[in-house]
């Protein structure tokens, strides 16, 4: 599926080991309180398939670490982000022109904003649903941050962006809503514009509050884009798929 770009460890390895140790403890609780089994089954079979990731709730619990799904400290966040920036730059350096307009959909705390402005001289637009996260962000000359609702309402952004950049967002969208979001993203991209996303991928689809999906699932969502490059890297044993596609004009 392309090239193995990077294999690196983060503190996620330690957290996953701790979680495995807790499985036995959780199993004992179900034995002592059988009624909880039915509640758990209802969630696993029905409810979690339609839940959309609540960024506001995650931010209230974890602060800006919510962007990484875990409670990482600042040093660890910077380590992960710097590795990802190197990979992203290698892929986009010959694809993204100077002063391109970049949409960072689900921008979190804007961790890639300076990267696009300084490395590519781009005009950066970050879109985020969490009001709490947006309060931490400041507009600058080449950086603008918008709420999701304001972005959707603004007709100016139809066919406006040279690149739509989406990192660790699509997995939080349930199947019954993801096509709506993808349509919004596609409509915001210029003819011949680019879509770039990074997401955890799996050999099979696994439902949850965060979905693990196959590369074929994502390819089907963007079947009207020509694949320019397809890579992946491994982070703590998890495949992170990287997709770069160019919009095909009808």
C-alpha cells in the first residue's frame, strides 16, 4: 500500500499496556454485576455505530491533548507533531504551490497552522467544531480560524481551496453522517484541487466512538479524485494511512 515512511514510539505504548492490564479487572466487575453486561451489549451492538465523536467533551477532559485521543504531555505532543510534519512535507513539497489556500478541517488547536504558513507560504484556514478550542486560537495575517457552522454558511468557500487537509478526523464520523461531511469538503475544493488526509486504517472495519476503516472504504468516498500518492507510517503498531488525491473535473 505504498511506502513505509516512519516507525516510531510514543508514550501511547505504555498506556496501551496499562489498558490491557485493566481488562481482567473490568471482566470481574461484569461477573459481580451481570446487569451491566446487557447495557454494554446494547452500546456495542447499537449505540456506538451512530455516535459522533464529541470534541467539546474530549477537550473538557483532556485539554489540547484531546487532539491525540490521549492525555499526552506537551513534550510528547511536539514529538508526534514534528514527525508528522516531516512526513507531510515530503509528500506535499512538490504538490502545493506557494500562497495556496489551505483548509485544515478539524484543526484542533491549530498545530499545523505555522507549518503551512512558514513552509509553504500558504493562506491557512482552520475549521473546528469545539468552541472551547476556538477560544484558544488567534487570527493572524495569513491564518484564519472559523467555527464549523460559520464555515458551512459562508458561500465564499465553495470551490475556494487548493488543498483540503484532514488529519485524524474522519474516524470520528459515523457512517450515517460521513458522506454529508465529505460532500462539504469536496464542494470547498477548487477544480483540480487536492485532498490530503491521515487516518488509522485497518484490514477490517471496526466500529466504536473512533472507527477503524479499510483503505478501500476511504477510496470509495473519494472515488472522484485521482490518487497522486498513497503512503502509510506506523505509530505504536497502528497503521496510519496517508491519502493524497487530485479532484477530477466532471
